[in-house]
C-alpha cells in the first residue's frame, strides 16, 4: 500500500510539473487557444492533486493503520507461541532431572529432599505449560475466525477510495476533451452528474464513518 501511495504521489508530481511547464511555454503565452487549453489542464491537474492528498490520507486511516494494529496481534501471538516452546523446554529439562534422580538408589535425606524439590518444580512447569496451551487453544481459533471480519472493511474502503479517485479524475479529464469526443466517451453513461456526485459523497461519508477510521 505504501508503494502504491508513493507511485500515485510521484505520478501526480510528474503531472504537476508537466502542466506547469506547458502553461509557462512560449506557445501557450503567445496563442490564446493554446493558453486556454493548458490553463484548463493545469486546473484539472491541480484538482486531481488535491484528490491524491486525500486518497493518501484515507488509505492510511482505513488500511495502513488498521493493519498495523492487526500486525501487533500477530506479534503477541508469536510471543505466546515462543513462550510455550520455552516452557516445553523447561518442563523437559526438569522432567529429565527427576527421572535421573528416581533412577538412583540413593535414599539419603538430602537426595530425597532434592527429588521432592525437582518434582514440585516439574509440577509447576507443567501447570504453567498447561495454562498457556489452553489459552492458545481458546484464542487462536477465535483469532483466525475474526481475520476476514477485521480485514474486509479495510479492503472495501480501499476499493471505494479508488473508485472515487479514478472516477473523479476520469470525469475531470473528460471535460478537457473536444466536445465530439467527450460526447462519444460519455454516451454510455446514464447517471446524471448530480446523482453521480451524490453517490460519491455518500460513499466518502461511509468511509469516514467506518469504525476502523474512528479508532485512529
């Protein structure tokens, strides 16, 4: 996503440079019709540039930041798994020590006391291992089941952001085309302009109202 936003930003910068160079070129300065065309192009490029800033902000709020939070969950799960492996190794070491002590024929008080201490340590390690194992068994299925429920709103948000951005950019650049080409290009469009804008505004409001946006 960051690379996508970066590519979009770089493309906008190139577009801004191109429109600026055109408006400052000698032909545009000396020819009224050419000046009118490049000024309109410059105006459209500026409007699209503002939309690029908005799409960058919305993508951060609806996709990058929520998935950063989601990534932190993976980190905590990985830490819990590592802790479990550590406890398994600890329990095995203590269990082996207990086994070796039991195999000895030593019946002195010190040996019996040492064996008892190791048994208690083994029980404590086994209990801790059992607890974290039960926790993982309970939480992992729930986490896996919630993945799509968490990620889907972010994906849907990105789709709607792109729909608005590219739709608006297409509309703006279409206005620059000569009338006969513009009419041919838009002849298949049946949605009136006011209705088109209303739909876009409605979707933008939905994006801003998403829980994933409000939480950041």
